[in-house]
């Protein structure tokens, strides 16, 4: 595997104990957005964890089907739940109906809240699709449902290189925190400025982003102050995305952290 490190010549990156970006060259791969238990009218299904889990995997199945994939092609699964005991009791059995005996590398996280306070589970997948298709565009971004969100439900990467960025926060070059006084908009602006800087160093642009995961201390206030900054950054060419609310980040001043994966030719 051809692995390349992305380390811009800035003190804020050079002084850290990790790489701010790494790129690799994969075969053809699908990234899904985080999917939840919404029905065809984009309303949450009733009945709690089991129906929400079942509906989540039904929706993921449609995204995989569009790409000609099956659950057995999944290489990585990330499950966010608000109640791990209930998920273990009834959700895992629903998941097994779709995966059968197949197993993917999996991570499960308990979060404070998902996009809707009544949501109990959200799942995203990374799926291997085999060899790249001749003549296909580098990125195929698509939806299998009509939805009001600023994201695509699936993004296929046809070859190229994948660029993995470390989670970005509102650090200034001198190590101080932009918007450290609780200014959500300023933190969003600084985070996307930092993301843009790293993307340029990797030969990518916002349109190159295939997957974005956003961790926030408050979803509602993020939607009010951060989402407009995000829309301006992507200019309508959105990636597959997941948004979750968590109780804390690495420093108490941080309100948001954003992790992105991009693809370049």
C-alpha cells in the first residue's frame, strides 16, 4: 500500500504528536452517510430501538444495492447509540438479520444525542466494491431517498487516493483556540479554514471530501451557527455525513471537532 503523510509546514501541525493527514491508494470503495430509523416520509419509525435498528439497516441496504454491493462487502461499520443496554438486548438481533454470519470491523459508541432527540441509533458503513470501473468518474455522490439534509447518502470512490485527515478543532497557529469564549460560529470558521488548508496540501478541494463526521457539544446550537459556515465551505457539493452530540472534547474550550476523508486522483 502506498502510504503518504501530509504535514504542512505550519507550527500547529509540526508540534503535534500525530499526523494531521495521511493518504493511501485504495480500490473502489463506498462510504455511506450515517443512517437512522426514518421512514419514507423522513419520520422516525415508532416502537423504539428494535424498529429503528431494522429501519436503519433497510435504508443502508438500499444504498448498498445502488452500488451493486451487499452487507457481506462491508469492511467497516460504525454504530452510534444512545442506550447501549437496549441496543445489546434488541438491536443486535435486528442487525444480524442483515449481516447473517458475515462480520465487518466494527466500532460502537454511546453518544449523548443524535440529530433528532428521539433517535436511538445511527449507523455508517465503509464497503469494498472491487476493481475500479474504466471511465468512471473519481467520485459518484448519490441519494436513494429524497431528504432535506445537506449530505449525500452514498459516495463511491473509483480508485484514486484516499486522504484521511485528523479530527480538526479551532486551533490557531500559536495553539490558542479561536472562539474559545464560546463563539460557535468562529470555531466553525476556524475548523473549516484548517480543513481547507490540509485539503490544499493534499491536492484536494472541499468537493473532494467523501465523508465527514462532526462531533459537537450541542446539535441545536451547531445547526444555528455552524451549519451556515459548513454550507458555505462545500457550496452545495456535500459529502456523506454524520452528526452526533457528545459530552466533551480534548479541551474544555472546544465546542466542535470535524473529521473528513477526501479522494484525489
